[in-house]
C-alpha cells in the first residue's frame, strides 16, 4: 500500500520564548508499505529512504515496541497513538489505514512537553511529578509476607487499573486543555486504595497536585478525551479519585 | 490565609470552585423556574409570589448580593482556568480531532459567556427596566407595583422577544447538561454503575429546566397564557 505523510519537522528544541522554533509540516510519499508493518516500522522505512537520499531522518521516540514502556507516541490524524483504542503507536499497524491514506503525524502538543526535535518531546515534567510523591516510603527492614495485609479484591483491582499507566503522556496530548489529570489521577489512585499507600495519602495528594500545577499543565473540564486515547484504557474514575483525595488532604491540613 | 490561597490557586481548587458555585447557581435556576411556572396558574398567583419575594425586604437583598457574589466567582474562575488551559497548549495541532468529547462539554466557555450576555439582557429587561422599558413600566403600573404577570405576558407576546428567550434556553440546556454531571466528577463522586446514570439524569434535568423556561415564553407568544384575564 501507499501512504502520504504530513510530518512535523523541527530542527531546534522548543524554548519557552519560542515554542514553535520554525517547525513545519512536511509532505512525504511512501510506497510499498506492508499492511503488516507497525506504524513505527513504516517510519523506519521512511527514514531509510530519507537517509539514502541524503536527507535528515525523522526523529521519534521508541523503545520496547511491545506497548509496555511508554516511550513511543505521536499524534496521528489528531489522535494520540492513532485510531485504534487501547493501543500504543508501536502496536498500531498499517492495516488500520486505507491504501493511499493521507496521515498527519505531530508531536504531543503541550507547554509542559517542549519539542526536542521533530516528533520527540521532553516528558521530564511527568517524571518530576512522580518524584514529588508517586511512591511509598519504605525505609528499612525486609519485605513482609505478601498476604500479611488483606486487601479487598475490588480495591486491589482499582489500584491495579491505575497502576497500568505507562506514563506515555497521550492523555495530555489528547486533552483539549493539555491537562495531566488522568496521569496524576492514576498515580494517586494507584496508591490510595492500598494500605501501604494510605500512610502518605495526604502529602501525596497535595504534592502531586502542586507539582502538576507548577509544570504548566491545563485543567480538566471532564471531556474524557484522555480516557479515549489511553493505551492502557485507564478510566476517568481516577480523576474523581484524585479530586476526592486532594479535598480530603486539604480538609485535614493543619 | 495560606491554606485558602493555596487551595484557590490550585487546579483542583479552581475546579471545585466551579462545581460548588455551579451547584448553587443550578439551585437558583431551579427555584427561578419553579417560581415562574406560577405564571401558568394565573395573574393573582404569580403577582402574589412577586409581592412575597419583595416583602422579604432585607432578606431579598442578602439573596441578591449572595447570588451576585456566587455568579461573579463562577465567571471569574472560569476565565482564570480557561486562560491557564489556553496557555497549556501554545501550539495547536495542524489536524485537530475529537474522539468522544460531547459538543456541550467542548463549548462550556462559549455557552457560559452567551448565558452571561443573556442574563445581563434579562436583568436590564425585567428587573431594571432599561431595555424595552415599557414592559417594566407595566409591572409598576398597578397591583402595588408587582404586576409581573402583565409585564411578562406583554413582553412575550412580542415574537422576537419570546423567540430570543426560548433560543437562549438551548444554550442553558447545553451548559447544564454537561455542568451537572461535571459537578459530581469534580467533587470526587464517581461510581461504575451510578456515573452513567448521573449523565442521563444530568441530560434530563437540563432538558426539563430549559424546556420549562421555553414553555413559559412560547405559551405566551402562542396566546395560551395572557391576554384578557
């Protein structure tokens, strides 16, 4: 099959003063694409063609190519990770597109995700949020028996649903307000249902929300676009969990 | 004060402010409709209600000032959050797309600002008598200055006014249909089974409120209410 690609090309990293840094959409035609190729393999073929022609290849992030690391991710025709639900870009295949399709490929767009080059963005803001409180503190001793603290099955499942987050940032990219609340909600919800996480629940909720706000993400308006594109299909329930945990923490604050 | 200011400045604090003030304004819209539906029960009924409201005296002013404060807070916070949201995405997508967000949820700022314009017009019309002052004069003309029946039935017998009022109810419907369900989510109410129900209820309640208001304007325009009574 043949595809026509429109890809965002940008040489220099974005800065706060110049977020656009002279980037532009560039048109490429690519023939002999196999429907069985993954989306990233299709980009690999494009890059080989570009290198043969002596042109600069298209930079994009990727690592495991198994849908579990969260490194890959581009906005395809306006939808992060493309048209298939619950799928990362690396697990998307060209059979999801029609022969001769025009495909627009752009980087995640958010102030908190400055473009490094072409389709690569700096998602350090998500790491800084995690560092502010998305963990439990275990300072000493050996781990106790796994079943020493009984956890209701429904709680374990809620926590696990949130824990499947791979931190790809698609929720931010999809949100009309570039809000990171599905991501932060997943971190809050991941720990809030577990006894090990409840010890630090107040400070965690406060610190995560503070870190999120400082990174310049937008605010959730409950449009649920994030839920639709999340490759791990994390529900917006985690955002309600975060709101509740934050209100509880503020109510208990001295 | 640092507790309050850190809450107020936080993203979730802003959202909760929207939800709580929204809930209060929703309460007002419900009582406003219930009060005004007495128009259908005849001249004495609605005018008696208007007199009762006015006879509250200082309490009426407490409610008016409180309502204004809540309203200003709602609009102010909406503008603050919207500006932050706009700043959060400095470069737009070349090919934007929407997967599942509803039209109502995407147009909250627009529907909200349209309602602001409508409410200002509505107050200038029926409360202050600045626009179409002849209607407001009718209210003061007899029955001790509380003849809202004649004022409203005369105003809505002008098709352009009745249709304008009715049209804004569509905007109110859009705003409430997303707003009511959004309030629950923002204050942390989410349930696998009940959240879809909240969405349905949100839609239906918005429909009833907007429909009730529309009924008042259109029934007068069509001559079902008013005239020689």
